[in-house]
C-alpha cells in the first residue's frame, strides 16, 4: 500500500487490529471458562476439621504433623509390615492415603521406596 493507496493501507492495518481483538476475546472467554470451572469445584476442595479431641482430619484421614521421625516411622511400618510384602511406591501410597494425609505424602513415599 503506502502513499498511493492510503485507504487500503488503513483497512489492512485495521484488519490486523481486529484479528488481535478477536484473539484477545478468545483468551478472555477461555479464562472465563477456567474461572467458572474453579468456582464450580470450590465445594470439592480438601476439607480439614478438628474433632472433639482436637485431632486434625482431612475428610476421613488423620493429618500427620510435620514431624520427620513420625512420618518415617509410618513409612517404615507401611513398607516393612509382614502384611505388605515390600509394596511398590504406588501401592504403598494408596494404602497409606486411606488412613493418613500429609502435604507431600506421595513424594515422600516415592523417595522412601526408591
């Protein structure tokens, strides 16, 4: 375009701007969908509560304090129990998570078994 075709030049620039606006609208709509997904799942978030004895639970699982020796004792018991026959990290994690919860438990189990 250039000086000879000012109208076409202006229109081509505007179409580029319109394409940019459409992309931004798509991003905004994607973000809105993501936000609504999060909002709809808020009631499914991890629930912690204290029982009458002030014991902390995550739904039905006992919350294990951030105590390395206690966690290692649980890991050792779960791995060395005569009923478990040295389970893989996946099996051990699934067994432990039925009764216990702590932040990073899956990682700790994998490192313990490795």
